[in-house]
C-alpha cells in the first residue's frame, strides 16, 4: 500500500458516508487529502474584548456563558439558538441557526473561546454562528492560525481540520517526495514532510509562505514536464494551404477588421504556408474580436478542402459560435455537436463527417470522444483554452494528420508569464477594440447603495436595456450569508414584480440553460440572475448592465470577464460591483476594476495578488491549484521549474529510476487519465 491508493476510511472519523462527501470534493485517497491545500488562513491568535468588537469583524473572544442556550423554532426548517456571553468589558448575544446541538455542549458560567463574525440585528451587535471550544483546550481550533479550505459547504471546516490532522499523522511514513532529490538540492526546495505539516498547520505567516513555495514549485515543475513531453511528441510538419484569399469573405462582413485583427490574420496565413504545424495562442481582451479572426482562419481551411473543428468549454458558448459562424458563412455546412445532441442527431453528424460533407464542426467536450473521427481535419480552434487540459488539446490534434492549431483566450496573460508557460506556442495579441465600443462605466458600492442600484436597474430596463446579476452561490446555504442565484431571483420578483426575471446556473441541464439564454437574447427576460456560468463568451448586445453581488469573492480577472458580458453593443453600459467588506486590501483590489478597462493591466495586478498557480487555473491539469500568492519570487519559481526540466532533459540533472517512475505517475495524473497507483509499489 502507498499514499496514492490508501483509502480515506483508514482514518478515524471517516466512515462510508463521510468518505463519499470527501470524494465529491475530488479527495479519493490519502494523497488527495494531504494535497487538498488551504485557500486561505484565519489568524485566531489575537483575542478581542467584547467592548471593542465592531460590525463585520471576524473575532476571537474569550468569554463565559451568562445564560444557558435556548432554542426557538421560527419556521418549519429553521431553529434559532442563542445565549449571552460576557467578559470583563461587556456582554454580547450569540446566535446559531439550525445547530440545536449547542444546547448540550455549552454550560452556563464556563469559559470558552468563540470565533465568528459580528453582525448587527435589530440595532444591536451579535456574534453569528461562531465555532467554540473550552478555553483550556491546548489542541483546539482557536488561539492559532487556522487553515480555511475550499469545501463548498459539503463538510464543516472544523470537521475537515480534524480529518486533515488525522491524515497527516497517518501519512508520516507514506509521503513520497514527488520531486527528484537532485532538483530539490539545486533549487533549495523545502522537505516534503515539513512542508505538508506547515502548509496545513503553520505557526506563523512565514511558515505558511515557505511551505506554499514548495507546493507551487511542484505544480510548476510537473506542468513543465508535461509540456516538455508534448513538445517532444508533437508533429513538426504541417499542412500547406495554397488558397489564402480572404478579401471576398471580409468584404461580406457587416464590419471592417481592425488593424490588430488584420495583423493576426497575416500571422496565421504565414503559418499556413510555412510547411510547419501552426501552434498559435491568440490573446484578446473581452470583446476584442477573436471570433472573427477564427472565422477567417476556418474559411481559409474550408477553401482548401479541409475540415475545421472549433471546441468551446460550454454549450452556451458553442451554440453562440454556431450561430455566428452560420451568419458569417451561410454557404458552408456547419454542424454543432454537444452532449445534449440526441443519439440520432449525433449519428447523422458523424456520418456526414465520415462522408466529408461537413465544413466546420463546432462543439464542446463531446468532440473529444473517441468515436468522433476527423480524418480530413485541417484546423483546430480551441476557445477559452485555459478551460481545457494540455492533453485534451493534444487529443483533438491527434484526430487529424498534422492539423494547424489556434487556441484563444480572453484572459490576457502577462508577457513574462506567457513566455514561460506557453513557449510551445507562438503568441498573437489583439490589443485594439472594434470601433464603436464604449468603455463600460464601472462602480464599486457598498450594501448601503442597494436601493439606488435597484432604481438604476429599473431605469436601464425602461430605457430598453437588459441586465445580468451575478451571485457567488447557486442556492441558499445556512452556513453562508452570500447571495445565491435562486433565492435572490425570488427576492427580486417580490421587490420588482413588473420586471421579467430569469435564473441561470451550472446545476441546470444544458437544455434548460439554452432555453433561458434564448429567452434572454429574445428579450423575453429583462434581468438574468446567474452564477459565473455566464462568465465566458456570452454575447447579448442589448445587455447594458452587469451587477455583481459579493464582488469581494471574485478574482480581478474573473470580474473583468463578467464585466465583458455587457458593452457589446453601441449603447453605454455599466458594471456595478456590490461588495460586503470593509477590508482595506480588498477594497483596494476591487478599485483596480473600477479604475481600468485594460485587461492586460488588470491581469498584471491579478497575477501580483494571486500568484500564477491560481491565475492560470492550473487545477485544469489535475494538480492542486496554488490559490494564494507565495511572494514576489513566484515568477522566479516558475522559471526555476522550467530550468529544472530542461536540465533533466539535457541529463545535467539525473533522477533515480524510482524518481522517474514517480514522475511518470504524476504526469499521468495530470492528464486526468485512469491511473494505476500500483506503478509505485
């Protein structure tokens, strides 16, 4: 048995039901558990006197119970439990929701440590849903720096903390060092056992940062190993396209290409006649016109008698591309292949492809399925490339004979980072917006502006516009006060009954999503309350207002993507970010979006604040995302990881045979393939 195939049920407190909960988080083995890294930390070392607490604070209070805990059922599914606690400076009400068990756990006049958020209710402050433990509990959950995990409320933080402690103790003698020793020594990478403990249970900020450096390097190292192997297996020769005429096609378009778009088209044409396989990354800010460049490339492929395949991460975006391409090229046979196609529809499309009657195939991950054979494939276009793993990209390419590759992203990537992470691709940039596009006016406001926001919303709708409202959650969660799409839509219907309000979120079936989006496009819906499912590519030109609830919960690049859903027509558009925070650093971060529409500037700021691991969304590649910055040397780590792989390839650094086996296993794990952990036995 090794750490990769040790089941979670070996740990105390993890039975079958809890094991299934952990599985739903992607934690299926002891290795997955200890590599499930914190998304942040809470400093519970400093205690606050009751007289000094303020609304919105997250505080640790040492206090005694003045009254016993009493519970009252106020609705069928809601029980409120409360008591009063006190210290030498004052007293405060403590409230829990649907946690009646606290009645038996808290005893009057006993001293406890409480940690929770201070809220105001009916004009007085109260401590909401705090965790608690006896103040003399030395091995407890307060009085220290505590990790916060991205659990999506499937399991409580405290329960997961205890499971993690048990897992790390059990794994002490099982944790393999997945980095070759020669690499660790050269680049001074911290020991794995020490790093595992300190990333989960640091005593101070320095320990957490040093441990995170280790995990960041691991992720970057294996990403580079994977890229290196793909480069080696890549096909060098490419199809030569002889007919490059596009003037007649461009003249039929209802708009003229910008100089930036023309420059990229010229670069693509040069690739098409080079005799080498095109591998090009097209970066362009939200709404800059990447899709029409891809359309020109597919038209060239079509007039040279070959098939183009365009793959998008969501069915909504795939359908949108299909609609656009049909309007651009009505003379071509364009087919749409998604998971919601019926078996008959899919079989008909596959037969047409086999008979070489399809000019352009547009689809989602369904195009990657093994039974989709594309023998005459000449061009692959991947939209929002960061949503696809590197192996998925390669799998699509392998369906044809040396097809050209164009990958597109609306997440502007700083030049320094793209040179290191995507040096297997040539990079093109569209840095000029189409004429007629007005910058979206953006405002950061607090909860106190909510009624004014609603008034402005009604004004935009009455002027003929439409609006998006984005919430961080899908449904109500008793452990969270974040806005949820389903509940918020119902709330709006009661407050503004004359508006037509729709809901869109990731838990809906593809057919439902498509139906809602069609209704929004056809103006049968005024306000679309959604989750970030609308983040990528959705194009409704009549939408003029984007409202983001709990904006503090989103990254800068994600907020910029959301803002890009409006301002796509000729009307002035607006983005209002409602933030529920008084934290100076958070407000400063959100001010970046308020002050700039420049995606590249925003991406630079996002990179500085979050680090490249989370910025690039590297969880797509099968390893844990580094979701906190590890300092200003983050890019240096990325460079060192690349250098380490180059020196292994050049045999300057030589891993042992066992280390090579581990490297092989980790690359397979990144590829999201069926793994056999026994390779390490």
